[in-house]
C-alpha cells in the first residue's frame, strides 16, 4: 500500500552544527544518533537528532552557509505569525501526548535559560512557543484527540483558495492508490523538481533505478560496530 504514515526526518541547513546538537540534546532532550560526512556531497556533513526510532530532526552543514545572511521575511519567518518566502520552513512543531508533558517541556526549556510563550489553546491542540539556534521558530503541541475535519475546515477559507466542494471531498478522503508497478520515470517539466541542480546531478534522474541504487548509494556507517544499522 502506498501510504505515508509519519515524518522520517526534517532537515535544516546549519552553519554551526554543534550549537544545534547541544540545543536539541540539552534543552529538548533528543539523542544524537548520527553525525557523518554527507554522502556524495564534498565538504558537507549530516547530523540526526532522534525523536523516535523512525523520526528525526536533521541538520546539514556546509562550509559556505556562514556566508549566507539571514533575512527575516525571506530566509526566516522570525516568529510563527510572520511570513517568509514560499518553500521555506515557517516553523516546526513537536508533539507530546498530554498537557502534563507539555507543561513539563515548558519547564525543561525554561530551566535551560530559554524563554517560552504559552501554553496557548488552539481548540484542537495546545502549544508552547520558543526560539532555537540560528533563528529557528519552534513549537511543542499536544492534542486531546484527532482533528475533526468537519469542525476545522472552514468553507469560506476553502472557497477563497479555489477549492470546490468536489475537490474538498477528495482532499478529505484521498482515493487509495492502485499499484501500477513499475511506473516509468516521467519526462522533465511535468511536476515539481529538485531546484538549482547541477547538470551532473540532474542527469541522475534519467538513469535506471537499479543503476541509481547501485552507483549512488552509500550504506556503510563511518564507524564499524557489530549489528550497525
């Protein structure tokens, strides 16, 4: 079945990977599980901070990032109610299961010297807000139950976004995917693409899948230990 069931990782660019690791570990209590040279990209490295065994926050370091200025409203929102450029992460919200855990996270973060706003009650969830290194806009939320789409999808907002009643019904209940394996690679220009790819990398999309897997994969961990994964 072709169905997503969670977020494996979300990646941020960083000019100071140590500050991000320290914050996400010391302040938020996440474990560092990977720190290695990024595969097939000279001079970059990757760090993974674990939320659970299948979900992480990742950071990508590149030497030139320090020379790229932060521009609020372009590269960063600056706070959860400010705009920024399309495609840029506006804020990141973590989950906890109960209000008691939300309050405990508020206190943990404050105990590390970080100012926290909240909790705010949004109806379907309660949230606290705080900042992270390199002007990250962060949130922790908890929901008492799953979001009720009948209560929280505003027909006026749907209409303003050009969503017809028929489209809305489809979006609320996507049709199951009928497998057509193997599906051939579409021609360029038919949908969203990795942007600003150099020609060598862009050409990889034209290679057969088995060649990509065989030639571009790098699955060996940097430290050899028993049962490494």
